[in-house]
C-alpha cells in the first residue's frame, strides 16, 4: 500500500467515528435550517398578499421614522431645558466657564454611555436657549432638526430670516449636516430661484413657482478647478467627471440622463449638451453651456431643442420640457427681452468657474488701480536710478 492509499484509509476511519459523525450530522442539520430560514416556504399566496406586504413595509418604515423624530424632539427639548437653567444660574449666581467644565465632567461620569455632555455642547445648549427661547427657528420648530443641524444654523448664520429659510429647506430636503454647511457657505439662499426665466408666462401657476425655485443664479463650478478662459467642451467634460458634485449644485430632484444627446430632425443631426430629468417637476431639463456672454440667439437655439425633445423623447405623461442656459456672463435686461418672445419655458443663469472673493477679504486687498499706481511709481523710481547710474558712468569716463 502506498502513502496515498494509507492516507485515504486513515481519513475514512476518522470520518466514520461516532464523534465525527455526530458533529457532521449536527452541522448538516444547522446548514439545512439556515437554508430553510433564508428561503421562504413555497406556498400558494392568497390574492392581495403582495400589496398587503408592501403596505406593511411602508407602515414599519414610517413608524421607525416617527419614533426617531420623537426621540430627537425629546432630546432637543432636554437640551433647551438644560440651556435655560444654565442661563438662569449664570444670571443669578454668576456661573462662569469653570462651573460649566465641572458640570460637563459630572454629567459624563453619571452617564458614561451618552454623548453630548462636553463643555462646548453645554454652551451650545445655553446659546440655543438664548436665541430660540420658544423652541422655534423663525417659524420652524427646531425639534424637527437634528441637534447639530441646529448648532450649525445658530453658529454659522446671524440673520434670523436666513436661519429660518435654511431650517425649512433642511427639513423638506433632508439635508445632511455637511450638505447644510456647504449650502450656507455657497450662499444658496441668495442664489436659489434667482435665474431669469419666462416660467410665469409659459407654465401653470403651481408649476411655474416650483420650476423657478429649482433654478439658481449663479451656479458655482469652482470644484472643476478650471480657469475663466475654459472652452465649453472642457467645462462639459469636467462636469461629467464630477457628476456627483454637479448634481449637488443643481439641487435635489435632478437625475442625469446623458450628454451630447443626439436629435435628428429632417435628416439633420443636433446634439444637446446635457439632458436631465427632474423627478419633482416630472419633466425633462435641457442644459446648454455657453462659454461666452449671453446672446439672444442662444435662447432661440434652446427653444428649438426643447421642441425636439418634446416631440421625440418626452413620454405622454411627462410635462413639457424646460431649458436652462448657462452662460459665462449675462445681461439681465437682454435676457428678459430675449425670453419674452420665446414659446418654451427657459431659464438663463451665469456660472462661475472661480469663486468670488469674500467681501471682507476683498476690502483688505488693494484695488487694480492701486496696484497699477504702485507699479508706475516703482517704474519711475527704477528709471531715475538708471539715469543716475548712466550719468555717473559718463562722468567717470
């Protein structure tokens, strides 16, 4: 008997021992049980079972959401009460930072499994109680937002109207804290709904208001890292490479359909720069890029594209397509005149490849005139030095 036969014989003896056989049987039964648990029983389902199951799933999801909102509301209410008590003791007993630090330490010891008892967060609670004594951010209940969303609104915004606007948008759009911070930084409140459009004249009242609110002016494309002299195709390529950032800048509801979408009309080919579908508006959105200042003929070209999309791509239950013309620069009056004679709903907005300097920083930097004057002064000084040097050399000769 060779070595291989000896090994097989030994393995066979081992597998047939009572202990090993018992463990294999247990493992097999367990494995079958897992399969049985993972695979639903194959029985004839009664009529309507699938619809009932889907409704149960929705009810469970909604119940979980309501439970989460209730827990969050209770937490925000607790923080507000703690903040009011801190304010009261600071006013009546002169509590300082050291007392807050001691309170944070004692609360951490008492509730080691809970987060939120840092000195900084306790100060946020007092700040919240001071600025929202009735638990409202403007007219919006603060308890509908997560705590650190509230902290972001209070610490990054001073204007109460802006706080209320961002609180409402956060609740409606379900923004994460990061998205909220980005939108505050990018001054979304001042850009949202600011595009020039003819929506009020071309769309029904409810649709026109929603469509107007969907568009911005300007659009910020500084994440592309491109210069102001970039051509249209380079911008388009950059937007596709950064499609996630582009969709975030466009706003909620936009779904990317394609780029350079081909249209054929009477044997001629035409290509749309970017095509989107807006899930809330229930309509296609054609986006055209122009790396130049707005011209009236741009609106005519986009009007033609919208007609072609409505005829060739739009489904019967889709609403009429709208267009967004993104230009390097636009004159509002020229754009208004151009759109007044256009049959299709179109919006015109600028895009920015390079972010404008913050106003405070802009005041700290010298103007172009000041820089030119300084350069002129230096040039004159250098000229005087050269003349003096030339004269000295001549006299020495």
